[in-house]
């Protein structure tokens, strides 16, 4: 293939391969991040887990109250934050 011997053809082929690999990497990273975000338990799940640990006697009443206070603060903070921010309005309609 004589066409691949020219520097311009090699450059075009190299940039094309790089663009394809970048697109594949972006797709894989975004899908992996979405799955990770879904697996992170919230304060409610943590509180349930610590209640179970406390009922089994693995942590003391004082430790449980401390954990409970921290998780309740996190829950209040989470509930005070808007779920999805409103979309930005496009002011360039002029």
C-alpha cells in the first residue's frame, strides 16, 4: 500500500486512530463512573447498617449516638440541597 507511505496519509491515519481510541476511553470512563455513583450508600443506608452493628453489640451506645448525630447532619445537608439544579437560561436570545 503505497498510499500509507506518504507522511500526510500516516498523519491522517494516526489522528483517526487516536480519535477513535479517545472516544472509546471516554465512553468506558463515563459508564464506569455512573455505576460507581449508583453503588454509594447514602446516610440512611449507613444509619441502618450502624443500627444493626449496635444491636449486635459491636459498638457502644456512645459510639452509636456520635455516628447517628453525624449521619443525621449529613442527611439534613443532603435534603437541603436541590436534587437537580435548574437548567441555565440562555440569555443570548436577542
